[in-house]
C-alpha cells in the first residue's frame, strides 16, 4: 500500500460516524502492515518481538512502542527531510525532545476538526475565541499551537484573539476583552494551556476582579500546570474557572492529548472530578501491566496504551507513561507512572533501544 492509499483509506475511515470491532480491526491491521513495511526502526522492533503482519490477527496484538522511543529514533514511514510538519515534545532535564514527523497534515487536521466540533462546539454555530497560547510562528514545532490555531480559524467565525506572545500572557489586554465580551452578552470561548488560566486567576485575585461570561460560554484547558505556575488540585482549578469567569463547570472542558498522537480525548465537563476522557471511534485504549503487557481487570489501574489510527506516518500503538483506569467509554487519567509501573516503562524503552540501535548502521 502506498502513502497516498493509506492516507485516503484513513480519511475515509475517519469520515465514518462509527466503526464496529471488525472495521476497527481491519483498518488497524492495514495500517500496521503499512508501518511495518515503511518504518525501519518499528519493523526491527516488531520482528524482534515475533510480530509481523502475517502473524498479527488482532489490533490488540500490534506491538506498542514506548513513548520515549520518539526521542531515540525517527519513527517515520517517509523521509524525515520531507516532513510537512515536525511536532516536538517539551524538553527534559537532558534537553531531549521527542519528534513526531507528519508527511501530511490532512489526517491530523480532519481528526482534530471532527472531534472538536462534536465534543467542544456541539453545533455548527461559530463562537468568538480567545487563545491563551502562542501563535504557530512563535512555536512552529508545537502540536498544541497548531491545534489551537486550527480551532480558531475553523470555529470562531474569524473572531479570535491571541493573548500570549513572546513576553507571556497579556493580562491587561485579556481583562479588557473579558469586560467587552461580558457586556455584549454573546457566548465566548477561552482556549489554552491550563497554566495560562492559573496565571489569569492569580492576576484577577490580586485585582479583586471576577467576570460572568454570557450563558453558553465555554472554556477549554489542556496540558496541566505543574512547574509552570501555582499548583492546584483539579477540584480547586475548575472551581476557580467558575468563580473568576462565571462559566459552569459542565462547560469547562479538558482536552487530553500528546505530541505523539494525532487524536485528542475530551471529557464532558468537570462537574464531576476526575472526569472520564474519551475519544472518537478511530482511537482505542488498553490499560495494562507495563511489564507483562496483560490487560488489567476492570477497575484496576494500569499503564495506558493508545491505538490511534490517525497516526499514519509514525506508529499507531503507543505505550504511554500515563496511569489510568478503563471505563466503558474511555478512561480515567490518574497521573504519570511511578514506582513499579515507571520501572516497567523504562524496561520497555530499554528493550526498544537495544533492538533498534543498529537499524541505521
């Protein structure tokens, strides 16, 4: 199967309103075959595990790559020099950044727009937006910058403003905008990094200011806020959303995503915490023991494996470093792995590196 054929097949699959187990399985196996044939490090890893397209019969058998492998080798089915976009993770203490190469953004953009419309917008009606994150020209390798730009350009009716630049959050400008939107009486949306909202709350608290955004207004946060600003527990964070901005917690949506995926998860608001995250029909989640890879019993925490069929150019199956509990329609996110789970993820990465280190020699 050629690149164009797998892209067209994936776009058609995403365009479906749903997919059966058999349909998901068929699409997953076709994508696995394409990635096995065209992604050399991944092929090397799969062969070492005895998992080839001829032997793998179920999407659950597709080898999952440890997420930190994106920092070790170029996981791409096409020449990385011709990548249309390269999204990078934030740096670690050693400065390493994972790189996710996209040979096309057709699939990523369709995935984002389809789910955002259903899970955040809820209708065809446009809504003015404020963006609490830098523009793409300031962060060209940020998947979140691309995501938010796409949201604003597609769903705001060209009525959007950025409030973060290279000097940080422009709180005075943002407060003036909130005053304007509050008085106009029409729904308004603020979207951005969770820590940007926390900075806004800190400024409003010092000024003794509060707003009551019009009925139908929505807030979307993503990314967490540890080490970037004041640390809050989730309950306090969403209470402050309502207290300072006047938006009901059920209209405070959290988007759960990662650079290494092409699909995002959403909740149904945060009236109940922790909120269940779920995605569209082209992504599925397993909760496993990181050492054995065996699925955990219902209700038992484990490490999340994400199978994202919109991840056309890299790998569809990713062993994350997130803890969670499987739910009927998605999962509860419990935080980053620690203890035995973290050790299991490290061992998985070590095995991947040992197997693939000669793939480019």
